[in-house]
C-alpha cells in the first residue's frame, strides 16, 4: 500500500508502541476506504491520509496513551527562554554536526518524545514528511499560524536539547 | 515585512528557511540577517536542527505483517461489513466488492503518484529560491569538480553523481550539498555564470515519467529535455540511467537549455 512507511513512522512516533502504530495505520486505511468519495482529486493524498491518522490518534489513542516523561509546555517554554545564547548554541551545534553522530536511537529521539504531542506532530509532518504548513495545519486541525509557532518552538527546543546533550558528553562546555 | 522596530524576526527566519517567503520578504529578511549576528546564528540553528530531524526520524522499515494485515482488513471491510449492513448485497456481488477494493488501492496509488509528480518541479524551484536567498547553504564550497564528486561519494548517496566542469561555458562550480527533494535524497550543486547568473543542478534516483506533463519537451542528441517554469525559475529535467537530473536557473530558457545540453550525457 502506498505511504505505509510514512504513516507507520508517524504512528510509531505518536503512539510509541509498534502494535498501536500498526493498528492506527490499519484503521487509517480503513477510514480512507470508507470515506474515499470525500477525497478531492488533485489535492495531496499524503496530507489527507495524515489528517485521518491524526484524527483517529486524537480520538482513540491519545486518551489511553501513557506519557510519563512528557515535558509540560511551561517547562519547555522556560527552557526555551533560558536557553543558551544563540552564538554559543550555533557554535556547539556545528561541533556536533562535524562529529557525524548517527542520531537514530539516541538523545534526539528522547528529546522528540519529550515534546508535547502537538509540537512533535508539527515537526514530524513538516521536517520528516515534507508537508507544507497548510497541509500540516489541516492534518492537525489548527490554524497555520499555530502550526508555524509550534514548529518554531519544537525545532528550537530540540536544538537546545541537543546542545545539552553535547555538554553532557563533554564535547562543549557551558 | 517590517523590521524597522528593531525586533528579531524569529519566525520569519523559519519561513525563509522553509522557502515560504516571496522575493520581497526574503530580501528583507536576508538583509536583516546580514546585519544581525543573533538572527544569523538563529537561522543556522534552525537549519541544522531541521536537517538532523529529517535524517534521524526518516521512515524505517514496516513490519512484514502490516502490509498483509492491511490487505486482509480491506478485504474484510469490503466483504463482511456491507453484507451485514445491506441485505440486498448477495454473495453474487462479492466479486464486484473485490474489484472495488482493488480499485481503491489502484486509485490511492495513482493519486499518491500524481501528488508526488505535481510537486517536484515546484519543489526544485523552491530549492533554487532558497539557495538564492541564503535559506540553504552548501556543505562544501569548492570549484573543483573532482573534489565535489568525491564529497558526494563519501556521503553515500546511493548513485553515481556527475559534476560536470562547465568552465568552457563560462560557469564555475561554487559547491554543493547533499539535499532532499521531498523525501528523496538528492545531490545539489551550484554554478556561477560570468554575469552573476546562478544555476542549481540536482540529481536524484527516479524517473522523468513521474513528473507532471512538461510545458515543452525538447529533444537533443537522443535525450528528451522536459521544460517547466515555476515561480520565475526555468527548470530542465532529463534522465541519465536511473538518475533524474534537473538544472534550475532564472535566466532565459535557451540559456538554461544550452547548459543542460552540455551537461547531459546519454546513459
């Protein structure tokens, strides 16, 4: 089936559990099948499927999802505000970039998982799935301005998290 | 975009990076960045984070059982549910339902392909504008085509990139980067012309048959060149074996075509 990899990837990042992710993808395709007449030819089928997936996630999965280590918006805003000066952060990230670290399964994964789901979904839809702001906003059911703000903060918080990781590893000093 | 009040245009930096600003707004933000070290650092952070996120969270393999269970579920949906809900739907009509499921799958595949096809030239034009406005940078700056090819080979792009020396056409290599066109990895390299023209070339694994209908197809020396115009940018695509090449420029169509003719190689 087309886009299964992308949908499963997104579902796994949202639910954090492979079985839940598989169920979510299956339900997405079934819903798409049932509502196929509602799809407007010429629009982005990928965005349409993500809209269905996120809607099912919000209504059926989010309530039962365990989020023990989820950072609160307030905590993140505080981290965002007291984050390292831009020049230092930029220099530190350049050092990290030059180390050719394979980030898969590492600190950035944990940083992403700690992001509030709405920030996480915005980053994943735009940066990983390459949806436009408008498509991502439609999928998440929010205005484009909200999507823009979540994306900006999500990216910035991830950057701060990576910088803290660099400090922890001793690559850079505060 | 008004930046006269001394505010840092934080979210506009992101919009520049994502290629969402028009030429006027891009120019304003780029001018601000040139005089503001804080914003220059900020956009580098966003760029680095975006690219790290894209590679760290790219889709991995799907469990083998999932594809099978999807087809089974769709099959059950078509057969069982309607029979329970709609009394007049007899066994005799089940083949028609199987056809309906198959049609859905084919239509879904077709629509996805159409969506992808429709986006590529616009995406390449966005990349061109993003480079011109400073929203994307080069991983390696060099005028040496061999060094550039070695750089791409080290990065393991999965295909043989071919960076041609266009010096005899008055264009010198500026540098390049490993890039993406939507979710497909590409190599992107830039040439500077004698009068300040900028040409951005990209190569990626794919087929020109996946592109939308071209505005013009120009054959030359046994190769078909697919021509598009998007957002003031001329785009010329052609096929080299398993790789699609595209040359993007804001000069006259014939000038971009002439360079494409020079660079293209029959494989």
